[in-house]
C-alpha cells in the first residue's frame, strides 16, 4: 500500500522546470501550436507507475482487480519514459483551440484525454480493489470515503478539460483540480494507515466488533428467555393460591 500511495503522488502531482522559450507555430492564426521548451520533470510519472506496479503485485492475491490492471500500469511505465524523454528534448506540443481545428489538433486532444483518463481508471481499480479486501477481511479501510474522493477527482479533471475551451475559467480550474488531487491523496493516505494498522492486529481483535455485536445479541436473547422462564412459576403459584 505504501508503494501504491507513493506511486500515486508521482503520477498525480507534477513539478517541472522549463528551460528556454516556447516556439509558436502558425502565430497570429486562429490556431496556435506551441512547442514547449525543454522540460525537466522533477517527479516523473514512470517512477510512480513503477512503484504502483510493485505495490499491486504484492496485493494481487486479495483482488483480481489488482492483477488485471498490472499490464496497463507496465505499459504506462514505457509510455511515461517516452513522454519524459520527449519533454526533455523539447518535443511537447500544445495548442490553443479556437476555430478551424485540423486533424493534428484532434490527435493532440485525444492523446491528452487518454493520458488523463488512464490514471483515473487505474486509481478507480485500486479503490474498488481495496473494497474487495474490506469484504474479504471484514474490516474497514475507509474505501467508501476514498471512492467519494475519487469522484471529486474525476470532477476536477473534467473541469480542467473544459477550461481548455473556456480559457477564462482556467485559473479556477487549476485550483479546483489541485484541491481534488490533494483531497484524494489525503484520503488514500488515511486508508493506507488503516490498512497497516488493521493488518497488524490479531484476527480475534480485528473481528472483535463483529463478535461483540453477536455476543450482545445472544446475551439479550438469553436474558429474555430467562425472564420468560422465571415468569412461568410465578403465574403457576398465583393460580394455586386462587384455587
């Protein structure tokens, strides 16, 4: 779990150093394609995906969801390395969409959407996999809260995508997007702590709450039975007195 959490921090957070000035193609036109300068990523995505793959392998015996996404995570390690090298060489292309979109722009849009959707799918599978572990061990890691945080994160990504076409909400979209990421990571951190805390407990202590509820129910039932049994002799004595 610690590896998965660290991996998510690498994937969802981005800190970059840009060296040089961007190059603008088709300046002054309806569409500007911007070639970014050399970009040095301080927390590379491929490191995050590698950590996530390692963590998923450790948990795959608990849920098939983990084993199913491992191949995708490994593919993303390779893709992220390629993207990292391209950024370092100044080969990242961005655009400002207004009118007269050409095929290259749709290709860039599709690529950006895919690179945003895959981490969401991977994190969704992990969150639901934790729910499977909860059901298996009959404990709680706070997966319901984590799932809610994931939904907020999806909302943040959608707002970020919309901001590409509605530039005046760009600053607000960045703030919302960053807030949803921090909220999700904070929720995942809490689930990670609970995972290790519960995992270290003895089995009887883990199941203590459930056992106590069952025992309380038995005690209540036994108490009612005893009261009923004690009530019978009294009624019989009363009947004898009347006779």
